[in-house]
């Protein structure tokens, strides 16, 4: 027998799965968490680049133009993490929904 929590999840997911399946919804939904992981890297590189430029040039052995490439790479990583985190979450909810629907159908078939 399905619990009230499982029934409420079925109702919730039937309403939300189409909305959450869009690319933009996944990207924007995961952006806060992805930013939380990516921004410290950017901030650390920015602080070193702005306040310790001589040290940055000596240690890295690269030109100033490579700094932009690192920032772009981190931003791409943020977008990648954002989308795939929410896609994974959507897949897990979809799997749970499918399992609960099968369980619900078996219960209805057993009652008949």
C-alpha cells in the first residue's frame, strides 16, 4: 500500500516533470550549487592575480592572457556541473515516479 508521502510525490511529479525536464530549468536550477563550488576557485585566482601579480607570473610561468582562459574554463565547468547535477536529480525523481506508478498499478490489479 502506498503511503501518503508516496501519493503526494506522484501528484507533485506529474505536475512538475515536464517543467523540470527543460534544458533552461535544469541549468538555472543547478546554478546556485555549481556557483558555490566554482566561485572560490575564481576568487582565489583573481585575488592572486590582482594583489600578487609578480608572484603569479614567476610561479605560473605563463602570460597574463592565460588568466582569462582559466576563468573561462571554470565558468564552463560551473555550467556543466549545474546542468548535469539537475539532470541526475531529474532522472532519480523520474525513476522513483515510475517505480511508484508500477506499485500503484499492482495494488489496483490485486484489488480487482
